[in-house]
């Protein structure tokens, strides 16, 4: 079961959770993109991409440098997708229908600088990416042993003992 998570294409804002659905109940608020998969994920990523390419980057993109990287295929970086989706949801909530006149200022103050600073940090998710070049970021290694599971079996005896 998948519900539409966003408003019509090109609007640049997530679906308005306060507008009543055809049944008289308000629709569920959009789900965070990391909880989506399949067509719901693809549709939400498409809407996020439209907003990022037509609103965010033309206005707030700034020049790409080694100290302020941006990846040309940002959607291949899960951290960037998560950060941008949160920023987009806040945009819709604070600048969309039903928001008050201070919403845009609140969005700038509380959301924009933090997210863009994290994404554009030289050690952030785009570290190693350059204009025209994408480099997947190495993930930290994690022990495969479950620290809360049963202890692993002892190693076999050494033939030299």
C-alpha cells in the first residue's frame, strides 16, 4: 500500500497534511524518505530532485570548491538524500499553504544553514566528489558480531598447540 507523499509535480512542496482528504480526514503526513521503498521512494525522490534542482540549487547552491564540495549525482549519497528530504519537508511546512509570514525566516534560520553546511563540508558526504566526478564515500566498518547476541563459538584448537 502506497500513498502519495507529495503535492503535484513541479509545486516544490510536500503534500499539505492539513488539507482534508476526500473522506474528510486529513491525509497522513509525508513519511521520511529513509522509510520508503519501491515506487513511493522513487516518486518522493523525483519530487525532491525537482525541488533541489529548481528551487534549492539555483538560489542557495553557491560555487563548488574543494572547501565546499557538491556532488553532481547527490542522490547516490544516502546522507545527502536524507538531509535534503528533511530540508524539503521543513520547506513545505514553513513556506507552504497555511504557514505564517515568519515561516521562511524560520526555515532559513533553523534548517537551511545547518543542512547546507553539513552537505558542503569538506569532510561531509561529498568528500572526494568534484565537478563532473562522483566518488562513493566509504562507509565506516562495523563488526559483524552482534554485541547483544550469544557469544561466538571459541576458535578451533591450533594444530601447533
